[in-house]
């Protein structure tokens, strides 16, 4: 295991290919390889782990740290030990001190066309008032505050107010159910909840409070609840015992100022629940110092965020992407971050492009599932708007296959904007694998090399590195500052979930296992193939459903696809493909799909069945419900489908399956 390839250490030189970083971009990029300097990778490598001081230098520390990395109790690594800082101070106060109080911090675009701008001074006032209110309710440092809010400004304000008084927040995505909320509050022993009366979903008012009420009934502990009145007259705002109106509370503390609490670098900044391979959701614990340092560094070097920019990450703050790259990263750098409450197709399918046009957005970061939807809707929507303000595009959340990549590059970026395909996870906290947009050529379909200071390795069952081009397990053999520190449910589970599989404790050699499969090419570029649980065995051949999906997605006329396994006596597993078509599927599309898969991977991977459906079933956060599709393919009893955004699609798919 010690014989490491050193992947990503030999980045390819630009070759004059169309996917070299555009010159206009490089000329202004925040991070480049200066001609007279050693390449960044080498600089990081020579000084590892001290290289991470550069990231820490982007922050303001109350107390300087003594040690960059303490690995004496691996895999429970500690970063910047002895250092003290406050996240809310770093995201707000220091920008005021730098004379930037009137700079826009948050531009909020509401679902009904409402618009609000919070300058850094406005944000300072709002966060201080709510921090004072939380204290009044009894919140002390280290108390976990659960936040169950949609994409309204009170969400980041509440997060930063918690951070100000040293109370870790646990944000639960607003679209999750009452049960899910209760499980998370129970697991975190959380006695404080910030929620709202309701919110708008596509034009309709939707009751959030009743879900929160049900969750409160289900948990053991007493819960003090703060309720934001989002809907005004549309929903009666009735408050019971232990419930407080957010705006009344803040009004009570108008003008209050709350000293930011100095937190140890290793103190928990927040908890984020994420689904595991089994059972209960995992409460991923993130630190204050290491997390903020790597977030700020990656926001600057990968997303190229500069203070004068208007930056938009179109994720939801309820997930890690929003925590890191809507709230903490951009605000730590003092830029303007756009927050959008709505969906991309309401009131029309040009909504996002209209927002980019009107705000002159410089940087846009979204998920491949969104790009595939844009592609399906067609170019007429972006063509209605001036998108020339854009300088950089980002992708996150799943692999972006070459066809949507090219569509994004050409139709949104006009061939002028580099695309960063960023691989990371809730557990890694920050971006780990991506091209540096001012340095590295792009390869559509491959995320890129590991970032400077990061090491990844693709290994076989026994933990030996596989040859370039071969698939294996994606591991991280060296710690990084933003890594999860543990799981709230306990250190044992943390070790078991992430470290046991490929580490050698006797040799004190610790390899983090991501749960993903990947391959690495000769240039050190990582192509992520999918989760291990997406690996299927067809006639004893190991295939990735994602790889097959990518081959299908390449076919003209395919809008979106999901591939699952169906148990088969003959082949162990058969491949079952669901496809939503952009046009008429009867037009030889099935044949072209089979051919494309056979061409890309081999006949072994051609689907046994191709089922056409108008849409794929998705969760409210936009993830395709593969488990459900698998159950449909296997003719099994379907579980609860209430978490779906489009539950009506299930019946349609079942009858289509029966026909095919
Ligand atoms: C997948 C989201 C390919 C991967 C930040 C990972 C990706 C999981 C990419 C984490 C990418 C994320 N290319 N796959 N650029 N980014 N993934 O925790 O399977 O919601 O393990 O974090 O998303 O999802 P999570």
C-alpha cells in the first residue's frame, strides 16, 4: 500500500485543445501557475501538511494555532490545534472592518418574484438580533439547534447566529418528512427548532408547520420552537406553548450586539445528516477551523470567487453543497452570494437565465441533473437572455457525462467559461477532486485530478492500487482539513463506515473509503463511476449502472436515464434501463440506445429492457429514486412513495413496464 502512484502530481500541460482553460479566464484567474514559480501541486507536496497554512491564512483567527495537523490519534485527525476563531465573525464582521459594510452579501430571489438584498451590514444586524434571541431562549454553546427552513434568508441568518454563539446547527432539508425531522432531532438530542409556517411550492402555499408539529410530538425532549412567518395572511400563524415568532423575537432584540464566541478550531460548527448505506442517517460532524479553511480555499481556487463577484450556487442550503458553497465559502470570501427559493421551471423554463441576466452573475454552480433538464427543454430558454456576465461554470453531485457537459459549455458558457466538475461528499466537507480552472485542461466526463494537497487512490478489493484506466474503489490515503471529524452517533460507527475497509491500523496507515468507484487515467484525472451500491454483477462481470447510464445519455433524443439491476436466474442480474425521451421514442431510439451501450462498454452491458417514461421519479432534492425503480423492475411491493416530487409517475412507469 505504500507504493503510491502519486496520481495527479503530473498534471498535463495545456495542449492547445479546445478544452484548455480559456485565455481570457486565465488572465484574471485567482489561482494560476505563475511562470517563474514552482507549480502549485509541487509547492503543496513539498510542504505537506504545512501547505494547508495557505488555506488557514484566508481566515481571521482570534488565537493562532500551534500545529497544522495532529495525527496522533488517527483516524481522528485534528487540524490547526490550539487555534481559535468564530465562523460568523469570519463571514461577516471582518468584512465590515475592511470597509465593505455596504457590499451585498446575499441577494435573495423569492418564489413569487420577491427580491431582497442583504448588505454585510444588514446581515450583521440580522445575525446579531437572532443570536441574542437564541441566547434568550436558553441556547448555550454546544447545544444543537435544528433548522428546518426552505430557501429564505432566515435560513443562513439562523445558521450564522448559531455559529456566533457557538451552538452547532443541524439543518434538515425542508422537503424531508416529519418522521425524518424527528429522527434527526432525537439522534442529536436537539431541544431547539427553527422552522416556518409554510412556503410556496410552484405558486401554492404549503404547510411546513404541521410537519414540524408532528415531529415535535414524536420526539422525547421538550423543544423550544421559533417560527418564521413566511406566508403572512395565507396561513394562520398560530403559536402554541414554547413557540415564538421569529420576527417578534428579533424586534425585541433590535440593535443588540452579541460578541462572537471564540471557538476552538476543532469545535463542531455543524452537524449534517446524510443517508448511509444502511439504516439510520449518519450525523456527520464538521469542525470550525479546518472546515472553514478548506471551504474558503476551494471557493477561491476552484470556483474562482473574488469579492466583487456575484456568485450563484443553485443548490439547496439543506444539503452540504449549500452549507459549504452558498453560505460559508462565499461569505468567508466577502462576495455576493445569490440565494434562490424557487424551481428552474417556474414561472417559466427560463427562470434561472433570467436571474443570471438580471444580476449579471459571474459564477454559476449547479448539478448535472439540472443540466440534463435544461438540455431537454432546449436552447430557446437560455437564448432569451444575455448570459455574457458568466465567467465560470461548476457541476457537482454526480458524474456529468460528455453530452450534457458540452451542452452546458456551449449553450450556457458560450465556449468561454471553464467548467469545474467538482467531486466531493458530505463527509469530505469541501471539494477534493477538480481541475483548477486557471491551470488545468478540462476533460469532459472526468472530474479532474485531486486538488493540490489532496491525495486519492483507486484500489482493488485488497487495497492495492489498480492500473490507470481500471475501475476500483475511490479512497483517500491522507487526511484533509475539512474532513468529517466523526459521526454524532459515535466514533465506532465513523471508523466502521469509512476507515475499516482499507486501513491497516497496526501500521498506523489510514485510508478513507468514499463509497464510490472510479478510474484514473494516465494524466491523473479521476472519472467517478458511481457508488459501490450501484455496482451490479451481470453474468459475473462487474458493471456500474452509472457507466451504462452515461452511454445511454450520449444518445441523441435521450433526456435522462436511470439504470438498475433486476434479479435474473440466468445472469445473476439483468440490466434494466428507464429512459425519459426528449422526442418521440418510437423513432428507433431503443435500437440506438442498445447500440450505444454495446459500443461504449460491450454487449455484456446492453440492457435487457428499456422502459420509456415521461419523467423519472425524483426526491424533492432532485435525486432519482433508484431504489424505487429497482423495486418496480423486480415487480416488488413498493414502499412509501410520499417523499417523491412526482409520485404520480410511479403508476405510469408500472404500466409501461408491463407493456415492454
Ligand atoms: C457523488 C455532494 C461524480 C458521489 C457534494 C459522492 C459525484 C456523492 C460528484 C456525495 C462529481 C458528488 N462527479 N460524482 N463531480 N460530486 N458525486 O454527500 O457519488 O450529497 O459520493 O455530497 O455524490 O453526495 P453528497
